[in-house]
C-alpha cells in the first residue's frame, strides 16, 4: 500500500462496497468511512428522509461539499461512497484526487436479488425496481468507468478475491511520464537529431516497461505550458510517486514549469533524447533541471527507461 494514498470504493447500491470496505479496513489497518453515513449523521436524518424533504439535488450538493472536505484531510482512509456520487462531473474529479478509485461493477439482476427486500433505498421505491436498476446502471455506466482507476466485476469474485485484487492494485508503484511540446512529432521532426522512431513507438516502450516492472506509468503530452503545469500539480493528488519529464523547449525558459516541479515533493527526472550539451547554446541551459533529482540526456529513447529505473531505485 502506497504511503498516504486513500482507497475510494465506488459502485451501484448493492455492489458490496460496505462489506468490502469493512473487511479491507481490518486487512490494511485503515479507517473506513461511508460517505452516506457521514451525511446522515451531520443532517440528523436518513438518506430517505433527505430525499423526501429536500430532493435529490440537495443531497448531491451535500455529497460534493463532503468530498471537498475529505480531500483536505491528512492520513490514509478507505472511503465507500454513495452509488450516485460519481454522476456529477465535479464529484468525479474530487474522487480521483481523493485516492485510488476502485469500481465494483455488478449486473442489474445481482443488485435486485440483494436489495429487493430493502425499503431504505429511495430510488428503488417504485413499481418496477429491476427496470429502475437497469436504467440507472446504464445511465451511470460512463460516469463510473471514467472515474475508476480499477474496475472489478463483483458478481464474479468473492469478497476475499476482491480484497486481494485491491491489495495488488494499490501496491503498484505509480510513476508519471510528461512530454512537452513537439515530442508528439517524433519520427517526423529532425530525424537526424531525434531518430526515426515515432511517438507511438515511445509509448510502446514505456508500456512494456510498466508491464515488466509491475508499475503504473501513464504518459501525458501537451504542447501547452499551462496544461503541463496542471498535470504536474495533479500528480500531487493522484498518488504519483515519481515523475519523468521531457519539457522540450520549455526546459530553457519556463520558470512556471520549474516552480510547478519544485512544488511537488516527489522524485523527478528530467530527460532529453538528444545530447543538449553538444547543440545550440540556448539548449545547454535548463531552468528545470535544478529542481529535479537527475538529468539524463543523449541516450535516445532509452533515456526514458533509464529515468524509470532511477525512480524505482530511489
């Protein structure tokens, strides 16, 4: 389990979030909290009463406010969130910042069998609860899946198997590769300097390295300074444990990217495909290298793999 990372369980009602959360808390010795129960305690009334008195939109606003508050907490926790929480786009962003998001996916028939006698679910108090379950699951499918870091089919796994898979996923080291302007033009731009392999080849190299090392290594590329800064800042919240960055031309003058890197207290490696010490004078200056733990240049695309190895050792 990575130090400081929360686990966030999402899924439809009846997917087993509560059961998994409690058992996982004993296994990992982490506090588990249910956001629905937190809201009930604060409001002094049940979810059904909140829906009846003030409507669903009021309840969804309570969820958003709570997620913002939880994101400011220190320490590791397991959070089990309400089935409709990821529907709001702002909630999806807050959930991803909160920790590793695990989606427990279930079939409509499973939910119906588990909840057909449960009168505390306001959304299922209708003439055709199974039909209602089907329509809600279909409507929420994209929200759940786009929010999730990991998707587990809870129909096909026992609780112990789910916990084991969550443990395996949360033990993975998460690194991040950031590529700046024009790196996406590999294989097109200045082949004598950057080689003939294209950007997809580089992505394949990194994916293979991720599989070999058992790491999670997403790759981000942008030609825009602000987008790169946003992604560096996001790494502070999403459990990233090391950054490999090729800032491209921003290397030589972007104090904004330099400040963003300095603000994120995790290991960082600056990478350059060519040997910048043997090129134009302006390329020999790096304003970002001083806030990184290492600088690698002149090793071609293999420099990315060397940078990943350095972070794994560190």
